[in-house]
């Protein structure tokens, strides 16, 4: 599972069936339907230990359902999941991961290891607020800060 380090506010991380239920509730709360296909994509996404590409997810869903699922269908579902806070996108890797606390909206900071690819998720609202404040001070209206730090994890260091 993705490592989460909380440094600013407490979040309740969900896992297993509780995570799937929280994801379904977030999608329904946003006015969307929780379909069998969306449940299948989320189930596969939640099993990945590291951020996964839409192609990896499509392949795994295809195996799970016993029929070929196109990556563009998975991309549309992942876009919905990101918009409803059910999944996070690691921009620099064009990869996705399940959000362990979809009931809590905040900006994520990802630490991405250049050697092994391990991605650690840090919840530090103070740092994200500083980025938002700096953008605002420059006359820019921030929508969603994307904060990723690439380097070397402790295991590879």
C-alpha cells in the first residue's frame, strides 16, 4: 500500500471493503453512479501497491472481467475518480493510486523515488497552503497545486 505520512491534520485511512464503500459514497455524493465497471476499476486500482498507469489498470480489469477493456474507458473512469477525490494522479509518472481517505479533501505531496519508484504520500496542508498563497500573491488563481518531489527513498539511499 502507498505510504502516507501526515504532518498537519489527521485523516482516517480506509482499507479493503471500507475503502471501496467510501469510494462509492464519494462518487454517489458527487451525483454520479457507482457502476459495476467503476467498481471493477476501483477494485483493481486499490490493489496496486504503487501508482499504476491506465494501461496497467485496463489489463488487470480485463483479466478480472474476462473480456478486453480499452484503456480509454479506464482513463475516463480515472478522471472521474480524481475529480471525486477517490483517486490521486501522480503527474510525473502519469499514474494513479487509490485515495485512502476520499472523504477528506486536501492537496497531496508525493515523494517519488527515482531508483525504485516507491511513492510516499505526505499530507501537509501547511506546505500546500504556502504554494497556494505564493501563487495568489503573484496574481494567479490556483486550482490544485501539484507537488511532487523526486529523489531517493530511505531504502535506496
